C-alpha cells in the first residue's frame, strides 16, 4: 500500500495561480486587506513599548513613548499606502488588459 503525503493534493503546493491570486480571475478580495488592522496595532504597540523602554533607561517621561507612537503610526500608514497602491496598480493593469483584449475581438 502506497501512502500519499499530506501536501500532495493537486493545487495545494504546485499551483502558481494560488500563490499570486486567490481568485482565478485576479479580482481583489477582502482577504488582501484583512491584516491591516492587526498590522496597525502591532506597529503602534511595538514602537510604544520601545519608546517606553527608552524613557525608563534615560529617565525621560513621555517623550520617547510619544515619539514611538508616532513612528509606529507612521510605519503602519506607510505599509497601508504601499499595500493599497500595489493593489491599485494591479487592478489598473487588469482593467487595461481586459479593455485591450475586448478591442481585439
């Protein structure tokens, strides 16, 4: 009796479309942006804790804590900006290709 490995199901690992687009037609879904809230929270909390640690070491009260919060928020917004612009470019390219293929037929 030959046993198949767990990940040998067709489409589990070797499907290139699955690695890039969750839908075969390439449309954006909510899952592309599901982690944004968590990304914001983690970035702000990590920089807040870092600023709080620096404040304790240097004896300054809320200075580095506030700086950490602003840096964390800025990093989170930058990550959001990059994700949205990347998705927007992909969507524009998909629409352009769809429009161009419609003209040729």
